[in-house]
């Protein structure tokens, strides 16, 4: 079993809660200081980004990956 560990993803729920645009969400996150994402271009993902990781894991190309925790957070944990 593998686990996908998503970061902040710009879902419909997040759009409704924080604003309709990516810029509005980024401004809201920066203003709340909930996360330190200022200046990090990949910190907010799209639902398709997580779906692509899931599709990879469901494919034959991932046959050698077992019991992995896969971060899908745009490299935010590297900072």
C-alpha cells in the first residue's frame, strides 16, 4: 500500500472559502500566515496534480513502489 500526502490543493471547497482565484487564495494564506508559501511557485496544487500521482500509482510503471509515503506538496517540505 502506498500513501499520497497532498499539500494545499486548490479544490472547489478552497476556492469558495478563500476566493475564486489562485491569487486570492495565495493572498489569504499569506495574510493568515498559516503556511509559509510566499514566493514558492508550486506550493498550491490543482486536483489534477494529485490525480496524476494516483494514476501513476495505479499503473504498471509503479510496480516497484511499495509501502511509500509520497509527498505531493510541490516541494514545500524542502523549505
